[in-house]
């Protein structure tokens, strides 16, 4: 295992060993490198002011992703390239085409948010493809602006044109790919600094062994939950075991009608495969956090974190997913719903970790899931309802229903299911099933929603599922699968 982090800052190599492993990339940039173009707004992944772009080798070519520097820890840069707004200008000092587009479209006023927007746009441009309004909205939903307003910024994104091949400097893909290959991949690391230990194993076996040695360790995947423990709760984490260098945890495969998702697969990497088989689940993933969060956050982290308002568990439970857990040499497989025991308590032994989740695909296409939050994008769920209903000849053959935000854990609506199974799927059955929901859930009131609101929403989501499964012609959605065609090339907004 190496005891130093190696990465490219722009096109300059950095080798660092003596640094707090939980220092954020943002603090490193601003305090150590004095690169202050990257701003701190919220320090919790919400505002996008700290957006930077990570370049990585993927099958020998460069791949770029926007992430929030405020919640990423410095050692996770190992083997990668870090690009900030300071790296965009050309050798002759000319601004990057994205910056020029922002100037021409009057996309900046006070300028505090501007570097973050620019970096999100640079990552979008690097992806290639047509710049339609949907893609622009999706790429920029994690960047907030208080003064300019979004119209000019979106206009700038439309104007920025395709990514250009540059020779020399931080944006020269070919030479950076060679440099990254030379400094070595995101390999195994063991750092100790200031009493904090940080390990980055590269295989599942090494991870098992390390966790056996340090069962109290904090596992770190995309850091979109863990990062906030440091920036907001000022928790000291030691030791930290990073999962992002383990390729086997990043595999997503389909075998025997089952989608197997490694715990380290990010939302963005899972999105396409999941959306193909379960369109509603794809749309749900598209609404998790922002592009920056989905580029870093993992499905395994969402499950392991055990939040009652995590988005993936209710949908996956409705699909009858199973969880594979590993400890030492031993694996066990449990129904995902059994993993959540009580608030903050999951069925995870010391030294055990989530290896993968298995999702049967036979029922995936009929999953309906609805996320209710105050904002459409980049917001945490108040109530999430996931419905897996099988209806033949007007009668419900089976029903698996799970809610998030309605109890201390993601929770199956078993009484509601019992009121449905074997019954004709009509208004009378619907009314009985709605009543069953009222009986079996006692949600709490908090800052996101009151208990009454949550219960009303849950009942109404069941009605929505009823309408969608019995009245195909009725339009129930403005966006997502089955939506009105609202392409917004004309600037139309989502509701
Ligand atoms: C701005 C913002 C918006 C967000 N929006 C949403 C949202 O819309 N919906 C939503 O559901 N969540 C949201 N989240 C929460 C977060 O993004 C997700 O929970 C995410 O999936 C966590 O994954 P991660 O890889 O970042 O996990 P990490 O933060 O690295 O880890 C989370 C927890 O899981 C543990 N862990 C990670 N991997 C494993 C493993 N393989 N085995 C055992 N334990 C493990 C860690 O030790 C930690 O306890 C948001 C977060 C932020 C900051
Ligand atoms: S500072 Fe707000 S997202 Fe990082
Ligand atoms: S220009 Fe001031 S916050 Fe966006």
C-alpha cells in the first residue's frame, strides 16, 4: 500500500502524505493551494458554489464528472485529475468558451456562484451530445444563484458550443490520460496523519480483512452523507476505509433476470441500466440530489446509511430486492426490508459491510414510485411511495407497497397490501386500502412535513397508483415516464 496521495492538480502533479485524510478538497484548494476561485457556500453539497471537475481514466480515455469539493475528502483524489475554474484559461490567457458564453449571456452578477456553474457546464460540455433544455436543467440543478436568475445562465449553456480538443495544458485529454496512467491508478493507500488513519483497499478480500482488523472503522463511499459528518457535525473519523478504489464493488451486471448492483456503483453509473428496466426507478434516481451528488453518491451508501427518507430502499423493497452482506470470508443474503431494524439501526454486524444488492427484474417494469418533496430537483423526500401491483383481469394478484418518510425505517404497507390482494381493483377496494394505510402508519411531524400531510399524501399516492393502473388514458404526470411531452427547448418549466 502506498502512503502518499498522487494526483494532478490541473496539469501539475501533487504527492501528498502528511495531511489530515478528512480534509475536504475545498479546504485543501483554498487553504493549502490558495486557489480561491472555488467558493464555499453551504459546505453540505447543496449550493454548488464549490463545484469542481474530476478527470479519471476510464478504459484508457478521460472521463469528467462534476462533484462538490466541500464534502469530498482529499485522499479520494488519488489517481485522478482535479480541475478548478483556475485551470480553464487557454495558454494565451483567453477565457474558456464556457466563460465567454457566460459573459455574452450576462450570466453573472455578484459572481459568487459563477465558478461553480462554469465547472458544471464544463463537465456537461465534456459529455458531448446535444444541449437540450432537459440536459442543461439536469446538469445545473445542483447550482444555486441568488442574484442573476437562471435564464441567462441557461442561455450561456446553450451558447457554449461543443467541447474543443486542446493541445497542451490541463484540458488536453490525451496528454492528461498519459500523465494519469504514469502516476498510477486509484490504487491501495494507507495514510496516517495527525492520528487519523485512512485506508483505500483495492479488493473485496482486502476490505474484509481491514474491517476485521478495524471493525469500528468508518466506511467511506461517495461521502455525500459522511462528508457532512465532518463539515457540519465536526466529527472526528478514525480510521476511515474508502471503498472507491475497489473495482469489484463498482460492477453492475444482469444475470438470470436479476440486476446485481455492487455497493460502490454511483447513481449516475446505475441510471441508464436501471431506467431501461424500471423507468420509474430511473426517474427517481434522476431526482436524487443533484448531478454532483449523483456522480459521487452510491446506492450501497444510501442503503447502508439507513435513513427513513433515503430514496432507494422503499423502491427496492417494493421490487423484493435482496442484500448481500460480507464479513471476513462469509457472505449472507437477506431480504432488503429485513436490513432496517429501527431508526439508525441496521442488521449489520461489526466488521460486516454491504457488498451488493440483487434486484429481480421480472417485476421492475411495473414499479411505480412517487417522490414528494418541496422542490422538484435537489431536495430530500417528505414521502416516497413505491407500488408494485400485479393486476390480471381486473383483480389484484399481488401487491408489494413500501413507503419512505412514514415511519422510523422504510416500511412495507402490509395491512394495505392485505386489503388489496385477491380483490377486484375498483373504488371499493381502493377505499378499504386507503383506510388500512391510516390504521398502520403513524408518521411524525418534522420540518419537511406534518404527520397529517404525510398520511394524506400516502393515501393519495395509492389513489394515483390506482388511476395509473386502471385508467391508462388519464394523464397523471408532468415529467418522467408517462409524462406530458414538456420538452423545454422553449424554456418551459417543470411543475
Ligand atoms: C445535497 C445532498 C442531497 C441529497 N439528496 C438525496 C436524495 O434526494 N435522496 C436520498 O436518498 N439521499 C440524498 N442524499 C443523501 C446521500 O446522497 C445518499 O444517502 C447517498 O446514497 C449516500 O451514498 P454515499 O456513497 O455518498 O455514502 P457515504 O456518505 O460514503 O456513506 C453513507 C453511510 O453508509 C456507510 N457505507 C457506505 N458504503 C457502505 C458499504 N458498502 N457497506 C456498509 N456501509 C457502507 C457509511 O459508513 C455511512 O454510514 C443527499 C445528500 C446531499 C449532501
Ligand atoms: S459549498 Fe455548497 S455545495 Fe459545496
Ligand atoms: S451571480 Fe450572485 S449568486 Fe449567482
